[in-house]
């Protein structure tokens, strides 16, 4: 630990914390600090006053108790794919979970138990030894816990089985009082509901247990079409999506590749249309369903075929190296010819757009149905998600994001008016994600478990719904609002009295 302690954190207190932690404690003056706060999104910067690189749940408990004792907000970081909301990390305590990557597969119950830092690549391989698969995302390098707490949209299994959060069975979480809780539907229904879809607003999850599914192969891959076929492909995509059974997931991406040497020569410096396919039925059935996408013409490349589930990442071919990027998204009730025209006009091959990738992903199916165990996950009323990202230096990102903002405005007539939490922009707030009744319930549960709003860093903060008594017993809140939203971000400037509701919870 560096001798350059943050002035607000006494050296003796930091030394006492370090003595309790099996992992690493570091401050901005430490050599380890930059490594610990690094994120996959290189535009994400933290200004945390203190970092605890946790290796056990005991480390997480000690860190949270220290934060509450010293009035620090708490954030958590695994891989950092999702952009940090601005100005939420200042003076906070950041808990990193990268060292906590244990995974246990139980084939008898078809479940996985993973620690907080596990990546999807850590889970898929071991699960496949038993012919089982999780509801993972498109990349092997994404963290399991953050993905699942935000809902968890699988581009292979989601339309058939639903959101990953809907299939969580148990959660180990450290709440604001420093208690490690084993949360299930039976033990604590409110906390179980809110953690599955509410993000990192209610505690630091140290382990998850969730269901696996009997899938070891699927029929899928990608078709790359040249730029001049973009309009034909998008209209064929509308046709395929309209008749798709739940077992079929098809997305399409407009890719604007820069002329970089690490990009395959076939695609380097080109605008291409990438169709992504995953089908859980027979090969012949899949070919009949996607026939309109093949009828548009001979592709540049075609990787579709029967493949092992452990090759899932080859479908989307997401980047594996950190990069600086910003993104925007919108959920749509339908994909109309007008929507397609707007996409082509703003980011199509003739638009001179700086947008690097614009994906249209089909949702619906099981993603649109209420699960057996309700959760806080939203986006069930959406049929499609449009998501765009801009990679590059600041001037390129700014130009691309301006273009994405224009596109989202054009798509407003078909928007659900909400966003999917795991694909929100850096500036998005909780009210952009949750419907008002759901957000009100989230705030009531936040009041019960985190009245002091300890978990306010690195997230789209959900402030507690303060009761009249709580408001009288706390200092005035510091409020930040955004002109385009009816929500507020609240950071209490004083911890509530020890007798206030939610500060000491026992079972």
C-alpha cells in the first residue's frame, strides 16, 4: 500500500483494513492501482480513493464495513465492458473481483455455482463436459455476475429459455451492513427479486448459482455480405424474424471496419453486413428458415454450420482486446420498413458514418414472457434492440455518437421508451431502464437494505425511497438530475442513524 494516503482516509485506518484483507489494498499512489482499475472499455476512468482487490467474500465484507465507517460510496468491477456512468466513482471505494473465478458444475442438478470474477469462458467449457450450457452472452470474456445482474441476454439460447436472471437459483451477496447473505426465493423474496435485474445497487454479489440447459451443439455462425446489399439484407432479416420460432435467433450488424492490420484482409477497411445465426433445431429446418438471407446473393464469407456450443463466440466475433468506445441503444416494439430506412440513412454504407457497429437483435420469444420466478429484469415488451458502438479516438467517437443520437431520435415512433440495462449508454439513468412502478419498488427495497445509498459508485444509481422519519434523521441529500429524465441521483452526505430502517438487518 502506498504511503500517499488519500487525506480523508487516515493511514492507521488503511493499515487496519490492509491487515484484514487477503487480497490487495491500494490507493491512487500505488503501482497496483492502475492495473486494478483498468477496464475493457478504455474510455472508462475511475477516480476511486481506494481499491480492494478481493479474493474472498471476507475481503468484500471488510471493504464494505470500512466504506460505511468512512462515508465512502462503493462500486464493484470485474471486466469493465459496460461504460461507467460519469462522476460516480469520485472518492469511492472500488471492489475488484477478478481474483474470484472459481466455477463448480453440478451435473446432477444441472446448475453452476460461480464466484464474482468468473467469465463466461470459465463456465462454458466445464459445463460442456456434461452436455450443459449456460445462458451466456456473445463474448467469452464478459463477467458472469455483472451480465446476469443486468438481466443477461443470450444470443444463442435467450429466445428459447429467457433472460439469464430468470434462471438464478441462489445468490451470495454482501449488503450495506457488511452481512454475507445467502439469498433465495424462500429466504428473502424481495432481495432475490431485486438483485436479478437491479444491477449492483443493492450489494456486492460474491457468488451466483444458476440453471444450465441440455445443449451441446447448435446450427449457426455468420454470413458476411458486401455493403451494396445492406438494404436487401435488412428487409430479408425482417422477413426471417417475423417467422422465427423461439429456437432461432438472428441478428444483423452493419460493420464499418477500419484499415487495421489485425483485421482479416477480406474485411479490412470495408463496410460489410454481418448476419448472425443460432438455431437449436435440425440443420435442414434452419436452412429453410434463413433462406431469404441467402437469397440476397453470394456472400463474402459464410461460417454457418453445425458447431459445438463451446464455439459460441465465433458467431458474433466480438473484439477480445480492450478498446475506447461509447455506445447507444433503443428497444423497439417492431422493425418496420421506416425503421430500416432510418438505419440506412444514418449509418448505412452511403452515410459516411463513423459508427463502427450497428446491430439489430431479435428479442421476443421467451424473453418476452413472464418467468416462473419474477425478477426486476425489464425489456420484456421489446421485439428488437438496436445497438450501436463507436470505437476510436475522441473526435471519431464524438462524430459517431452524434450520428447514433440522430438515429435513435428517428426510431422514436417504434421505441418502447425504455432501455435494456446491459446495453445502456454512459449517460443513462435508472429511469431510462425501469418503468415507474418497478423503479418505485426498487427504491423501497433499496430503503430497506441500503438506506445510506452506499452502493452508488459505477452504477446507474437507484436512490432509496426515504421515509419521512429517515429524511428527518439524515442530512440533506446531494441531488444530480439530467434534463431528459425524470429521475434523480441521490448521494447522502451523512449516514443514517443506527436505528434507522435498513441499517441493521438480521434473519
